[in-house]
């Protein structure tokens, strides 16, 4: 079992159910202020960042997205939540403060992972209403995941965890990327 220091999490389970939900055991005292750092990239609507900040109020939560539209939506949602989430606009790790290098305890990503060749196979409610930048990860769906996995070690704390949403058929390819 993976333990995330300071959060009192004996096991962390990320479940895809229309998005990410972090299911945890109850915290044993919770993180101390400034002790834990969570980063969500890309953050989309900000829902995951808000949920993490709500669940772990003493954690430092940063959310990143390249899309101006997504960042604007996230800013509105974060402001409405009244929670302290730091929002950044830019590509993956580029806008993050250098002081976070090697300090990120939990890096969560819901990257674009659909192959561009699968566009026609998507349900119309996705294909016709979601921005392409949020869906498509190149010809094999792995272009953003490659960059994310390559860059994560520079940002993760020694016991940090990277969790990504991926397609059903991408498990082996993503595991191979992570293995180096």
C-alpha cells in the first residue's frame, strides 16, 4: 500500500466515474500547513482541486490548465467555493513556481488521452460539446501523457504519487512510459 506522508492515507484509490474521486481512509490528524502539496494538471473546471482542498484544508493545492476558457471556468468555481486553491494558466509544469520542484506529494492529471483517429467514434455528447484541446492527445492519445510522465519526477516529492486518467486500452503503453 502507498502511504502519502502527512495525509494519514493508508491507501489511495483513484476511481474514474465521470471524473476523478479520491477515496481515502480518514486522516490521522491531517496534513500540517505547508506540509503537503497537491497539483492538478490539466485542471479543467477546477472540481478536483476544490474537492482536494475541501478534503485536506491544510494542503497547498495548485491547479494548472493551458486553456483560457477552462481557467476562467475554474477561477469562477474556485472563487465560489471560498477555498484557497492557487490557479495557474499554462502548459503542464511551465507555470508552476520553481519552489514546488521536488515538493509535490500528489500530482493528478486528467489529460487529453483520446487518439485523434477516434474522433468519429466518440459519443455525440462528447464529440460535439467538449473542446478538442481537452480530449485529443495526438495520433495515439499519448502525446500529453508522455510529457507529463517525463516531467513528473522533477516535481514529485520522494514519496509523491502521480495519478492519471487514461483510456481503457492504454494501460500497458502508459506503464511502459512510466517504467522508462
